[in-house]
C-alpha cells in the first residue's frame, strides 16, 4: 500500500460525503497506484456512521474504524493510524479546513526524502480574533514550556512516512499530543505553508474549555516545567518572610509595634493560593501517572468495515 489517509470523525454527517469525494480525488491526482482512506467514527451520535457504511459498500479503497464510544480526537486519530497500511500517511481533520488537494505537492516533498511534511498555517479563514489570539498564546506558552521544539501555527495536518508512524505507535502514553509526539520522533521534517480554510459545515468540536484542557495536555506531555513553578515561589516567599521578620524585630527594639495586619492577611492568602496551585499541579501529574500505569487499551474498536476489493 503506497498511501493511507487517516481522518477522525465525530458528528460529521454534514461533511463526511464531501470529505470522501475530495480526498478520493486528491488520492487519484497524487499518482499513487494503491491507496486507502481510513475514516474513524469516534462514537458519533448523528448519521455519520450510516453514511460511512453506505460509502464503504461502493468504494473498495475505504476503511471504516468504528470505535465503541467517543474517545476524543487524539485517541481516535491513534486508532486510525493503527489501522493504516500505507508507506506514507496523510493525517487531516474531517472539517475540510485543511485542503486534501495539497496532497500531491506534499507527497512530492516526501518522495524527496522528507519524513514529515507538516502543514504550517499562514492564514486562518473563518476564525474569530479571540481564537486567533488564544492560538498564538497557546503556541508561545507551549514553546516556552516544552522540552521539544514544536513549530507554531501547526496542527495535525501532515504527511508522515511509515518509519515515523511505527515509532509513533510504539509510544504507549494515554495523554496524547500527536503533533508534539511526531516532532519528538525526529527524522527529516519540513514545513509546508498553506492557507487554512473556513469549516465546510457544522460547528467546531473544540469549545473554549476543551481547548484549554487540550493545551494543558500538550504542555504536561512534554515538560515537567510546570512542576518547577514552586521553586521561584518558594524563594520569593522566603525573601518576603525574612524581610517581614527583620522589620518585626527592629520595630520591637525601637519601641514600636509591627503594623499591617491587613497586608499580612493578604500575603498569607496569596501564598496559600500559590501552595494550592502547586499541589494541584503535582496532583495532575500524579493522576496522569495513575491512569497510565493501569495499562488499559488506548481505544476499543467495535468493528472495522473494509471495501470488498480494497487495494
């Protein structure tokens, strides 16, 4: 198999047929002789799976991976990648914001020896200024916190080689940040600038708080720097406490009274809050360790549907 296209889908009944049509056309234009399109149904509650079943009966190149429930985007993507058989694998989302028509050009770069051709967004259509600002803040924070260099304005849209995929699938962690994991693997990686389009249909599956959770997953997956936040706070508290102690001693010997109960209460409250934040961060990392060591499977597949003559 020369090429696999892997697309996780969650409640995409408005766009899945157009997705299939455009990805099929892109695969045919890419010049490969054998390809497959792996669509992952991530526990959709609408008509996505029904449309997938209808399409797989007519397309021998189509593979449907139906998960037992909603596992989330990154685990659904992992499930699709685990079923991909191609020498090169294109990863994209179902909303068609990342144009599959770029596949031939990306594949040309891969044939020149590039293991990872990742899409770099130079323009993002159909997104609010708030989301753009938050995205920029996310990438800046991730760049500062992470121990691995992760490119800015880059999502999961990318073409990877089989050896990169094999290394990726060998990583067992549950809290997955796949674009960062691929960056960690190494090999030859190259940016592919493109303009990201507006969503074809439907609404985003990543509301604000889900994005915040995803951002923390990304940071905690690649750095322990948040745990080290307690160190500068501890030194600051020690300096402040020493200063207050000296002030109280001088006030006592000079016959005065150490004043400032309101400020003292504020300081105690402030540093108590910092302690709780630090404890929360430690608890978050311990919780992730607990989940990881249980060793449960990353995903559960209900059934795999394949075109009768998939080649």
